[in-house]
């Protein structure tokens, strides 16, 4: 299971409708992710006024973007006058299933 956290600190002044649309856009971008390299990935996503989404790695992080993110069109419908910068964290977690056997235990 992969959980996503999106911080919208770089998008001041968005209307409530545009804030919700930006959140929905980012949720749709990561919704197909069932795993991430190394269990955790941090991304910077910039929503551009022209409808494009640009992805980058935060400073000090490897330039890694999960393929599940790249399967989507990197576009949005948020009405913007200037770029909106978002911090996205994806974290893979395991879920213990009751009765499941650990293959490494004999």
C-alpha cells in the first residue's frame, strides 16, 4: 500500500475550488502507485499556468520518479496566474494479513 501526502504551502491565494482541484489532481497522479523505489519518494510538483505539471526531486534527493506517476498525463485544470509549488511524499507500507505465513520462516 502506498500513501501520499501533498503539502500546498507554495500555492498561496488559491480559491477553495482551485485548492480542491489541485488536491484532486495530485491524488489522481499518485492513485495508481502500489509500490515506490526504496519505500519512500519525495517529489516537487509544480502546477504551471499553462496546464502542465513539472516534476523534480527536492534538493539532496535522488532524481527518482515512480513509473506509476509517469503513467498519467502531466496536466491539470487549476486556474493559475503563477506557478503553484507542491511537495509530494509517497511512502510504501506493508499490511500484516492475519494467518499469512512468512516465507522466510521454516
